[in-house]
């Protein structure tokens, strides 16, 4: 779990450094990192879209596999 936090911190520093090098102000007067928040929200939306597409595809696949006729049970 720690490597995930380290990776996120590394990516955060990289994005913030590159934006600062390009002259983009990433922090406002209150200290919130608006660009970072936008990137995180965009990533969460992308994950939600992908999961939604997977769920819909799985549901359609299961619906298509329902047999048209059901045989009577044998005794």
C-alpha cells in the first residue's frame, strides 16, 4: 500500500513541477491545488466510465446467454 502512496506523491510532484515550469500557477491563495484536484477528479471519472462500460457489457452478455426455451423438469 505504501508504494501506491509513493507513486501518487511522485506523480503529483512531477505534474506540479512541469506545470510550474510552464508558468501555470497551480496553487491559489488558500493553498489548495486546483490542478491536482482536477486531475484526480478526471481520473476518477475515467475509472467510473470504464467500470460502467464493463458492467454494461457483462450485463448484455449475460442477457444474451439466457436460453429462449426452458425444458420441463424431469422426474
